C-alpha cells in the first residue's frame, strides 16, 4: 500500500512505558478507576491522571462515570475505545483514514482491492494502516495474504522486561482499530520479531481460515505466547461480557 503524503499525528500515548502499562491494565479489566490503576502500575495518582488524559485525547481509551451508590459526583472509570463513535478522536481517525484511502485509490486504481476484499475490509485496512503509520511502525500491507509487516518496532526498548504486556497491548489495539472501522477482518496472529526489528500481523476474514498460518521467515519453533491469538481471544471474551459498546 502506498501512502498519501499527509500530516501525521504523532502518537504520544504509547511512547512511554507507564502509558503502555496503564493501557494494558485497562484492556484487561475495563472500567478501572484512577486509584486502582495508579496502585497497579506503581504511579503517583497525579501522574497516572496525566497519562490517562493523553491516552483519552488520542482516542485509545474513554472515560465514563462509575455508579457507586453513594452521594456526590461518581468517580470515572476507563475502558478501551471499541466503537469509534464513543471517542471524537477515534471517530476522526477512522473518517480521515477512509478519506485518504479513497484519494489514494482514485490516484492509483491498481491499489483498489475492494473488488476482491469488499469495501468494508478495504476501509478497515485504511484505518489500520493509518494507525500503524502514525505510531511510526512503517506498515507494509499485503492485501492478497492479509498480512501486515511492521518495521521498526517502536517498543523495542521496553521488550526486555515487558514483552508480554507490550505485545498484548499492541495486539488488542490492532483489533480495536479493525473493530472501530467496522468490517469482516480480524487479527489472527502477531508474530514478534520475525526479522531484525520487524513484526508481522496475520489478519483473516471473520468465519474463514486465515490465508497464511505461519508466514515465510517465522521460526517454526517460535512461541506466540499471549502475543497474538490469546490476546485477541481475551479481547473478544471481554466484548461478550461487557456488551458491544465495551463500557463496563
């Protein structure tokens, strides 16, 4: 996929370890409150509050009052954004990604895969591509195999001690981008470090087998841990428990 020259919105949200850990905690248990999140991540409350504001401003999480049954203003709980309309920032990203994709396909008709993938799937890839590019991951989309190569990994500095958390956060974010755009595509696997500073996403159409199971270049003995299928399965289980809006 060729990128249209554009003003890139820099994702500040995932450039710090503390924000990655906060997002991981929210993804695992939506509806968490500030005090709980600060305690789990070992952050001062004010620091955690500032990080949460950044994550919310960028459309990665959304806050909502939590009913406690007590008098006074209810505390806020934070949940991942799973539908674009729940976050102005997420809604704008999906809309802008679709518009840029349409411009690109108008300029380069050979890049239009809507006749084989369907319009909704193409728009999902638009949203995913923009998200990954804005995060500095230089995505390369293979529309035939439904894979996305990522390079370089901007989270490499965190990997020594936080690999499960970092890759789980990333896998769920990928699926969230696909869900927000709406369509048949879903994440099947995240293969970390199939090459130097390179990861690979394997997508598939809902209800169908993935076109690629273990792409060339992936070590057959490599373990996915919770980095792909398990993280996405947990994400879908949360959807089933909390409802389609994902707000507890």
